[in-house]
């Protein structure tokens, strides 16, 4: 195969139930340029690797496998990093093995956008969210991942009011030349938020207002956690935003302080501190220190 223009990086772990739909949607893409598919499996304990070998045998020119016998965990970041190092495309697209695409022209459309806008770092589109057996108490967003609608975004749009990135990984084509992976990135339990911010540092973002991928939420997902309100998870989020603040040269310091303040409120309100007046007072004090205008209505 000629050198690929686009590299698709698929990270899997125990995705036997879903990986066929994911790979079929990638193989169905219609493009005027070569596309390589690299799949990294994080030592699945089900039959995911067997399915991957089946697909690779049928598509030896298009699919490369990197199968691990040891599980690295960390929501697949180390597996993704190896895939990226092995890839060759000018443009890169990541996707987890339980998500899939629903438009066979999406890679062509997105590559054409980046070709036409050489200063832009990312092209993304809207994403539908579906739910597969998630716990009843798990956060359920609207079925549209991106509730906003404008043609172009910038780094400024990613900092502040939105406490999660509105660009889902299953929708994001980006330039290889825009990728930076500083050491602090690997400390975060989130990958999408800091990685997208690092990309956006390199240039604006173009948006295609069409649903072209599906984000599947389920209890076995790589990014699943039932500890969103646990102090350790929230402390990690605080560390992540402190790292982002430093990375951005404190240009958005006031906004990021308010975001961190809200996480301190969440720690104060979590179940572990519900009956601990001293701990609640400490974390609420940290929140008010960062955002003196913060209004706290304490009740439970």
C-alpha cells in the first residue's frame, strides 16, 4: 500500500461484542487516498484478539495489529501512544473499539476540510451517544455529544464553562504535526480533555454539523468509571487543570481557577465527607479561596 494519508488508531479492551461493528465502519470508508488501520489490544480477556486476527487475515493490506499480552490499563493511553508511534499518516484519527462511524464518507470529508485549511489543527463533527447497560446512577448526557453549533472553534472555546470536552474522540481527525504529549498528560485520568487542548494550541478547529459517529457508553468501556464523585478522581481532575493552566502559560488562569473551585466543592459534597464537618469546611474553603464570588448552597 502507498503511504497512507490517514492513520486510524483503534484501541480495544474486551470489545468482542462491539469490535466488528467498529472495524466494519472503518473498512467501509470511501476515500480517494490510502488509509491504514492500526489496532492495539490491551490484553483482552475475552475473544477480542481472535476477532482481530480474523479481520487482519481478511484485510492484510489494510489492518495492522499490535496485540499485548500484558494489560497496561490507564484507559488505553499507552496502547494509543504505541499505535501513534507506528503510524505514518499525515492525518490521524483515534477510535475506541466499542464506538463506530455511521457515514462512509466521513474521512474524505474531514481530510478535505484540513487540506483546505492548512492552519487548522482538528476537524470534528457531531456524535450520537447510545447506552448499553450502564448503571442507573451513571451520568447520562443528551444523545448529541456536541450541543453547540458554529463552524469554527478555538482554544478559547475549550477553556472555562464546559467541564468536559465537547469534541468526542470518535469524531476527531487531526494533524500529526499538531500532536504533543508532555509528561503531565499521562498523569491525568482523562485523555480527551487535555489532548484536545494541546492540539488546539497549534491551531483552530473546524466543525462539520453532521452526525457521523456513535459513542457507546457501557460499564466495560475504556473510559468508564463509577467513581466520578470519589475524592481521588476529583483530585486528579484538579491536578489535570493545574497542569493545563501551567501548559497554557496561565493565559486562562482566572477561568481555570473557577473550574478547579467547582471540583473542590464536589469533593466537599461527596459521600466520603458527608458527615465530616472538618473536611467539608477545608474543601469549601479551598473553593472560596479560588473563586471568592462562588455561591454555595449547602444542603443534603
